[in-house]
C-alpha cells in the first residue's frame, strides 16, 4: 500500500530531523519523546480530555519529530502482530477516526469514576484505554499518547495511579492492548482482557507507593 508518510522505497517515516535510517530515527524518537513525556507528566497540558486535547498532546510530544504531529492519519493502517499470529488489530478506518474517538472519550469522561470499586475502575479504565488506543488516530505514537492521556485523565479525577509501570513495561502493555483488542469482523471475538486488566490493577494498587516517592 502507498504510504505518503515514509521516504520512498523505505519504511522510515519522513521526519523533521531528516534522518533516513530506521534505527537512528527510533533512537532519536525515543530520546525526544521521553523528554517531552516527562514535561507533560510534570505539567499536564490544559484541556477537557476531548479530541482537541488528545491532538494537542500528540502534537506536543512529537513536535520535534514529525510535521504532522497532532494531526489524524490520512491512510488506513495495519500492523502485523506476532501475538495474533501475524494478523493486525482492526484499527479504525481513516474516515471513522473522529467518530470512534469521540465515542471512546465521551464514554471515558462520563463515568462516575470516584464512586467505582477497585474492580470496576480496573474494568472501566482498561476498556476506555483500549478503545482510545484501538482507534490509532495517528500514523505513529498512539500507544505512548493514549496511555499518557488516559492516565492523566484519571489523575485529574483525583484518583491516584502509578502510571510509571506502563512506561517500565511498555512492551507488555502494547501486547496486552493487542490481546484486548483482538475482535475481528470475520473471526469474531478472540480478545483476552486479563493481561491489560492485570497491569491496570497494579497501577491503581501501587499508587500509594508511587506518591510516597517509592515506586515498586
Ligand atoms: N507509556 C510509555 N511511556 C514511554 N515509552 C513508551 C510507552 N509506551 C511505549 N513506549 C516506547 O515507545 C517506543 C515505541 O513503541 P510502540 O511503537 O509500541 O508505540 P507507539 O509508537 O507509541 O504506538 P504505535 O506504534 O502503536 O502507534 C518503544 O521504544 C516503547 O518502549
Ligand atoms: Mg510505534
């Protein structure tokens, strides 16, 4: 499939730094993005946890790398997943990004978070994070932005969460999101929710240690 985001004949995303080697770009991206993520963690971007807020966060975090930071992708995407035997999650069609995201965020922002039991918080947060993530609104960087955005939303509700564990276990989180989202139009519902729910529960339960400055 033609991908206007990459340098022709490569799988390297066109970037502001003009880097044409994938490994060099991955390294530069990791450095810039972790710096920006730290800034956002210390000083959350103002907003109402709507579509504009999510776009603003993506723009901020990826501003050093991509011209299109903060803009929704203009192509459909597929990513082969070893955890799905090479199948891709069925990410939102490019024409439905805005609608799907708007539905996911409306659901997340309308829940009675502070009245939920731990078990319900875990179930609802996992469902909402996975829904935002499954849209994959941007050409790249969806996992980092979705996790940061949803965790900051929870903290804005006054609910503590140790979200450093999502960063420390980022490969696990991505695979858990894939497993959660394995629902296919032809093969049906093959999803496994327990992996994501397990780490989300840890993030809620270890919040006290995190706040006391002693993350586990
Ligand atoms: N929550 C996070 N905080 C910090 N770094 C993360 C986080 N999640 C993933 N990473 C790191 O970002 C890099 C890219 O990860 P990955 O490609 O899985 O996610 P993404 O680019 O954010 O999303 P996607 O490729 O699905 O659009 C990896 O090096 C990974 O370790
Ligand atoms: Mg990526």
